[in-house]
C-alpha cells in the first residue's frame, strides 16, 4: 500500500514516521461528522457571498472576516510538489478525491478559504477548525503546505496564512514569504523520505499528533503508556499535591493517554449499543430511545434580526486554557 501523506497528516508523519508503518484503523466519529457539516455550511455561505457580494447574510463572525474583501478560492484542492516547487490545481469541492500522487515528493491539500483584502491587497489563507486548538500557524505543517500551494498557484511573493476557530472566531495567522517557502519545501521533501522509509519496529514518538492517528490501536507506545497509566490509577488523589512536579507531569501524560483510549473504547461500545443494545450489570439495558428537545434556531433568529434591522447580540467570552507549550 502506498503510504502517502496529505497536508493534514504531515505533522504526524514528520513527528512519528513509524505511525505510517503501523496497521491503521479508520474511524468516523461524531466530531468528524460535525466538522464536515460545519465546513459545508460555511462553504454555502461563502459561495453565496462570492456570487452576490452581500455580506449581510453571513453569520457575524464570518462577516467580520470577509465583508468587503474578494474571495479567491473556496474548498480548493491542490497537490504540491515539494521537489520541483510546483503545484497542480484540482479545482473546488472535489471532496478530498485527490487521485494518484507521488508520495515521495507530493502532498495533497484542500484549502478552506483564500481571499484578498481590499484595504491592503494581501492574500489570506484560512483553514477552519471547529474548536480544538492545534499547532500555531507559524509552525503548523498543514498551513505551510497551503502556503506553498497558493504562492505557486497565484505566483505570489508572500501571503498571510493560518487558522480560524469556529467556536469564537479566533484567528491565528502568520506571514510567509519566498524565503520561508524555500525552506518549507526542502524540509517537507526530506521528511517524506524519512516517513516512507519507516518500519513498524522503529520507535514511536507520542504527542498531540496522536489524537487522530489511525494507527492508535496498533501503536506499541500508546499501549505501554496505557498499561502504565492503569498501574498508576491506584495512587491516592490526596498525595498528588505532595509529589514532585516531574512525577506529576508523568502521571498527567499517562492518565491523558488512558482517558483517550477509554474515550475511543466508549465510542465503539456506544456504537454497538445503538445497533443492538447492551445488557448492564445493574439489570438495565443501554439502548437508543426516542427523545424530543426544543431549542432556538440560532441561524433563523439571526436572519430575522438582520431583516428587521436589529443588531445581532454577540457574546464574547474570555477564558484560560491549559495547553502543552514548549518550556522556556
């Protein structure tokens, strides 16, 4: 089987080449279905805006990003050749059906949005993310591939590129120039060679890139950490504030891996219960039941307010969040 890497899987291939040699298990989760639906809704809105130029029908967060600017591409697919510094334009809305590509030097990608700012003339590339924060734009390999695609496609010396999180419309955007592009292409080309040469007996490297890895179930590193985490679950919670910071960090990583494995196992069991039900030790059964819930249709309410000339109320929430960052 050809082990090619798309832009979205490039970080994993670079950080843990062994993951490409392990047996994959592909899974469609509720989160991935929701993300696809969010992308489709945004695509419809942006296409209508590109056709009419009417930003009043865009949801507020999207309107703030696009109003008055020129949309250049929506869900546009490319295959970037990092050896020859060229790009193949596959068109819009092809559903990630990239066809054949050379895994030794080509990386396919689909770019959610490209637009040109009318005030500065700069071209901006944005990738939609539902809510889970990912590697910063300046270091994000998916963003870097998209930069190579657009600068080559449009023959541009520089672009702004990054990520927009749909839960609060936060944007993480960085500047990239021709010097950056040369280094990016060289680094990716070298990384593809290492990834394709990896064997399933090579060491694995665990990190945030593991979250969506299809080889989690066959990963020896994940299995070892989960076993260790299980062994640590008998620790007295009251002692956690007494142990060293180093020990606390180790337990955190192990328990995170255990929780991740547990969530995946729960998803499998819930899917089975949806199909046939499951008997529980308490004498009850876990099964699907019909439910009804009423809620306000936010999109229709927004549209009605806009049509009535009433400002749409926006909630802005500031919060803190634990994240893994480089020490220093």
